[in-house]
C-alpha cells in the first residue's frame, strides 16, 4: 500500500475521488470509505479516502501487453487526485 499526500484545497471525499476515477475507469464501486476499480494493466486498485492522504493499493496484470500505457494512465489519475505530479510525489517521498 502506498500513501499519497494531497494538496491543500483538493477534496478527498469518496464522492470527489469517485468522480475523478470515473474519468479513467468505469465500473468503480464503493465499500465504506474505499473506492475499488480496475484499469487496463491493473487488475485491482483500492483507494482509501477521507483523510489528508490517499492510501492506494494496486494489483498489476502481468499479462497486459502495454505496461507503459497503463503506468501513464495511472500516474495521470494520481496527479489529478493529489494535485502533485510524479516528480513532486517522488520528492516528497524522499523527504520522509
């Protein structure tokens, strides 16, 4: 599980996360404060919402033929959810 910080002013409610997730994947479901869905190349993504951080757990699909495409889509979604791009997230993770 990976914990992502969220920029001030961005909402981390289940409804806000679900709205963004639906831009990238269809058929997302909600269980409590967790949004569960899948994307091409990723079997399962679980996002725990409602705090200042988002906890994300993924299970990859090793049979997917274009992992670079799924990684780019995943990174774009996380950027939209957190307000930080991959370089900013990496910088913040290295400070911890």
